[in-house]
């Protein structure tokens, strides 16, 4: 199959660029993955949905792709805990009375379960940070040797002044870089914005490694340079992450990797928009996060969250609310119901609609337009069989399980007795009674329609 030219928005250049895979056969994608000292929330899932939609789209358009996603299994690597010297992995371990490895294993498993619920396909590899510490130490040694890093008192810092392009990805000025340095700055740093590559162990006793600078642990940013270049080499196609990773995490990764490689390492940087709740970013620290299983317990289909996410451009922030989710849940059920009905008729993919769908995907994964196309196709005069075949094909990208039968919803209390009574009334041709019962059912939120096969509940 001929592959369409795919255009993707590159955060680095702030414009859409043609995807030109370095190796014709396969597009290599590195994605920043979860920290596994806590559950992923739906905001994290939205971030991980970006590389999934990217891979599914590439696959649909005839490309092969290979994705690597790292697992951050060292709590003190993470940025939010780092400068306060707080170690979330160890805090979690202490609270749950388990070893850090057990905590990491349990939350990694929960992460894989959660992404499965929203049909995010697993990556080809999930390297763990703790398995790459020797490689991180090697990279830090190289950075010290080539003048990009310096040691003070067992800590190693990246010298941002040594890398003039620092700040380019995030369009940060030196002032903002300084403001970006958190907590108590180490007065021994050459520049307050110099970031940590290696941190002296201090009071830490677990998850500490020996190094040329004494016992300690690596900074968060070096993790992704080490894993991406160990697995893909020093050039690969696409790096993904959340918008909150642009600075400092990815800015730092570029400074590290390029100072070592001596050239550009990542061709395209893609960032997913954040999930907002009442105007605030969904985050554990803000205390406003939901796990997908919580939404499931509230009666939502987890894929309703995916449906909701598909309605927004991946780069844009998405406002999340249970009302919007309920709407998505109903819309998804109705769509499945239609596909189930139409599937009873034979039909093949409508090529003209499909080429429009492909063009939309190739234009920077424009899923909101793809979803509008779904709605247009549903209303179109295409034959039912062709509609079903086309929608089921598109579902390889959308991942909404459209050929799954609409979910059985539990009926409200009293509804089944009313339905039985109404069936009896209809059998007795007592239509006045039947209409009365239909109104009573409607007041419970149950809409009945009469078909040749008898009464049915409208989904
Ligand atoms: Zn990363």
C-alpha cells in the first residue's frame, strides 16, 4: 500500500512537518511513561493516548511503528519531589509497608490494566529506570568530560550556559529558566537554572547507587536520555510526552542527549494537551484527580473517556467533567447500537469516505474532524452495510469497540414490572393502558418504542 504523507506538529519548530522516517520500514517512537508510586489518573491516560492514536493512525496509513515507553520506578527521580528532597517512592513504600520494588511492580501492573481499559495498546518495550542507572552514570561521566556538567559536593549539575540552544524547545528566556528552578537553590551552582544530573544520597539509604561522585541517585531527566539512546540509538523519529514535560524535562533531555551525540537526536517532538478539571490541571498534587476505575465504578464505560478525548484536538487542553463524560457514554452506546443494526446487512468500506478519513489522520491526527466525519457518515445516505463496514474499519484507529453490542444498562427500579404490564396491555390490544404505561416508563427515564417484533427500550 502507498503510504500517505503524514504531517505532524513539531513542538520544537512550532509547525506541522512531514514525517520522514529515518528508517523506511519503521517509525520509532519514545514516550515518557508513568511514575509508578501511585495510580495513573485520567489526565495521565490522556497523555498516553497520544502515542496510541499516533501509532494506530500510522498503522492505518500503512506505516509500521515501534514504541518504547519508560517506567519511572525511582520516586526521587521525579521533578515534583526532587528539589524538596522528598522521595515519593519511599513515602509510598513506608505508607504501604512494602519494598520500593514491590510498590513499583504493583503500580506498573495497575497502569497496564488502566491503559487496557481505554484501549491504549501496549508499547513494544517498557524499560525501567532502575535497570539503566549504570548507563545514566556513563552519560553523566561523558557530560562532565566534555565540559557540559560539573560536580560540587557529590552532586553533578548540567551547565546550561554550555548549551546555547537550552530553552529553545520551551521558548524559555534565561529569566524564566531561573524562575523554573525550584526549592532552595544550591548556592554552589554556576547558574540557578542548572539542573541536577546526579544527587548525593544524603539521608537516603534505599534506591542509592555507587558512582564516581559517591553514593547517590540520578536526576529524572537523564533517565530518558539513557533509555531512548540505549534502545533506539542517537537518532529516532518521534518523542512524545505531556505538555507539562516540555519544560524542564524535555528541554533537559535535548541538552543532555545532543551534548553527547553532537547532533539532533529526535526528529519530531509531540506533546499532548493537559486534562483540566474546573480550569485546573488534573494532578495528584491538586487533589482533583480521577482514576479510570473510579469512573467505571460510577457506571461509565471506560471507553466513554476515550470518546470524550477524541472530541478534542490532542494538543489542546481538554475540560473534563462528568456531564461531558455522560454525554460521551450515551453517544458511544448509540453509535454501537447503530453499528450492530447496520452490520446485519452486507457491505464493504466506502472508499470515498475512507479517503477523507485518511486525509484527516494524516493532517496532524485531527481526531475531532475524524469524529465529525463519523457523525456525517452516520447521517449520510451510504447503505447501512457500507456504513457498518466503514465504521468498523475506522475503529482500528478510534479504538471505541464499535462492533461491541451496546451495553445492557440496569433498568431503574419498577421499570421491568411496568414493561411486563405494558406487554400484557398490548397483547390485549388495550392501547390506552399501553400509552399510560409508556408515559410512566418515560418518567423513569426509560423510552420504549414499538417495533414489529414487540416493544423495545431505546438505548
Ligand atoms: Zn521522559
